[in-house]
C-alpha cells in the first residue's frame, strides 16, 4: 500500500513540474524621448509713454535730403471726403494728393510701389541743377536726378543717368505701368497714370501731378516688364 501511495505521489509531483521550454528573449528596453528644452521667453518690460504737453515732435528725424517739407496742416482731414475719394479710386491708377505725395494703386507690381514711395521722399525737395548725380541723398535734385533716384530705389538703375542717356535706356515705347519721357533737355516720368516731373513743382510745389502734359518732342522708354 505504501508503495502505491509513493508511486501516486511521485506521479503527481511529475505532472506538477513545468516542462522545459526555450528561454524567452529579453524584453526590449523602451526609450522614452524627453522633450527638447525650449529657450526661456524674454522678459518683457512694457513701458507706458505719456504724451508731453507742448511737444511739437521736433525730435523726429526728417527724411534725408528733404529740406522743404511743405506747410503744416491747418485742419483735420475729413473722413467723409476720404471715403468718397477711396470709393472712386481706380485700383490700377495712382493718386497725387494735395500734400505733394502720391498713393500707389492697390493692383501694381512691387517695383511700381517702390518707385512711388521713393518719389514721395524727394517730391517736395528743391530743384537743384545737377542734384542727385554726385550722391543719392542730396540737398536737391534736377529732372534726371529725380527720375534716376526713383528708378534706383526700385532696383532698376545702379547709377544716375542724365536725360540724354535716358533716351535710350530700357525698352522703346510706353510701358504698362512706367514710362520715361526724355529728350536732350528734360525728362519726366509717368507712373501708374500720374506724372513725376520737376517742371510741375512751379505750380504745385511737388514733383507729383495727376494731369499729364504734352509728350511731343520726347522719346518714350520703359523698364522691361513694366
């Protein structure tokens, strides 16, 4: 009997023992990526600037080369007049304002806008014979110096040209946006439908005018693509 219990016990022990299997592969370590450390935000120190009574703003630096900035405004602009003017504005035509500067059209190449913005800088500067030919920022500009300044600001000229050489500059004929009218004695420019001309300063005080003038006796040239 004892032998039978011994055999049964041995069998039960054998059934309970785990069978031999291949050792499982070690688990692959999981790499946890740490977020990159961001640089600290700058410490902002906002400063409230209060207007100073009696300050006329004379500390503001004027545009270089611009001596005659024109008369000061005598009254506030009329919002109603401005809205009516904008409503009639052609989005492809510039506008010469009464203060002597010009507004570029909404639909115009970047070079055209740069020409107009550069023309605004010197629009009311004095006429000086030879001005703008010895240096870009001058105390005044003649007709060809004025046109050269505006064209150079748009990257279309690398140096100033007199009216004679401008007669053969660029491409022949009128341009879509810019036309230079030149002869041996004078040069002016039409930009997006308005005139940039030193001769008009005698009437308006500015190189910008809305009306055109006779182009008889002038050679028409234009920048390529414009």
